[in-house]
């Protein structure tokens, strides 16, 4: 149901064909009156089929463009005249950043620098009322803060301590965004989220990879001892938080977005196996847990991430609607019912192989 009481805005979503970006676009088209322009280079993780359900809307448009192409982005922004730029375009997989960090530097740092410059020039040229309402919303990750021990939480004032090429590139982009606010006055917002999961998730990530390998009766790899901890956030809860931030957030502020669902990696895999045992039992009668096996750990694997999301709950009234258990069951069911979507991906260059082992 679209909230007709909202003022319709024009929103550019960079990286809008990716996992979180496409979820945000589907939410905006289906539940708000806003217009959306997706800007995506359609690299390996960008998938137009993730936008198929909203592509026919008159409030949806798409441009295959790279954020590093400043002239193209400048023209798109000048023509579209956005009220909000939601910047999600990024290389985002830690293992892939270990294998090839250069693309992460180019997209996450140089690309963010490029679009900040274009956004700044656009904002400076706006008339007073439009200028006052403009927002540049940078969507980032909790991985920029490094690792936690058994206790404690990341908060908005936690010091940065990135440990991988991916998290270092995202930390750099966060700093650039803040610098453009403090130096030039660009009205920015920053959000740092915990691990997302849900439908349309590229299958190199833990949850979809486990589901797909289990259905293929393949071994389910668990890094190290499986006790690394992540806070899990259902993607539809995340995009509702993003809307709350660019709609009601305070300029210059950052907000932590987490699901308050800390789980060890081995517990995540076990829960997926248990759901599949119930929904689609193996023909041999064995549990999917029998497919689990331990593999060499990821280099520099952070032990624990956990987010204190009390600021966004208190200031903006957001809270997650899904528990980890309800969200994970919805996710498994989606992958069972949408094999065509992930079969098309696996028929290409990525086939579920291990990434992130230098020299292997």
C-alpha cells in the first residue's frame, strides 16, 4: 500500500540492481509515491531480473551507468533533478576483495569521490527550497569498525578499524562523504548496517550459498571453527530503515542499522539445514547437516560484529519486523520457489567456487 500522505520525491539509487539496492527500489515503488531512477553498471552482482516486479511502473527508470563516469552521472543528475541520492553502488564481498582489491579501490573510493563531486555541484546550483531538501545518503557497513570480542557493540562513535581490502575501501568512502559535508556543506547522511540476508541475494554470500549447495547435495563449507559471530538483518527491514533515514534523519548524522540477531556462522548453517530438512527433505533420509564440513579460515577473518541500533530506534522510530528465524525461513522458501533466478547466475562465470584464498 502506497502512503499517499507522503510528499513524492525523486530518488536516484546507485547500485539499484544489486541485492540491497533492488530491495530498496522495490520498497520505494511498491510502498511510497516516490519516483526512482536506478543507476547501475550491471557488473557481476547487478541483476535486472531483481527489478522485474517494478520495471513496468511509471515511477521507475533505469540507466546502465558507472559511477566513475562523472560526465555521464553529471548528465543523469542534471536531467533527473533528484531530491535524494541513495548511494549503494559498491563492490561488497570480502573474499572477492582479497582476490582482487583494485576494483574495490576504484568503485568504492574513486567512484564515491566522483559522485560526491557531481552531487556537490548539482546541490550548489539548486534554488533555495530544493537545496534545503536535498540529501546525499551513503549506505555503508559495520565492517569498517573492525572486530569485537565476546562483548560490546558498534555504535555511531566507534573508532574505525577496517581489516580487509573491502572494509578499508568502505571506510575510505565514509570518510570522504563526511569530509564533503564538513568542508563543503553537502547535506549527507550515513548508515552502517550489519549483515543483510533475504531474497535476491547473490549466491557467493553465506546464506544463499549454503541453501544452493545444500539443494545440490554439495559439501557445506564452514570457515575455521564456525564460531565467528555476525548480527543478521533481514533486507526488507534494512530498506525501511534507509527510507526512515533519508526521510527524517538529521543532516550530517550517521545511524547504525542492525537486526539484534547475533549468530555464529555454524548456527546459521545448521538453521538452514533444519529448515530444509522440514521443507524439502533429502531423498536418502539424512539431514542436510551431514553435508557440513570445515575448511581453511578466511585470511583476517573478523571474530564478531554486533550493532547497537538504539539511536535509529529512538530518534526515527524504526525497528525490525522479522526475527532471524522468521526472516531465514522466508529466505529459504524464496530460494526454493525461485530457482530460475539463481540458476541463471550459476550458469555464468560464478558457480559457487571458493573465493578469498590468495595463492590457492
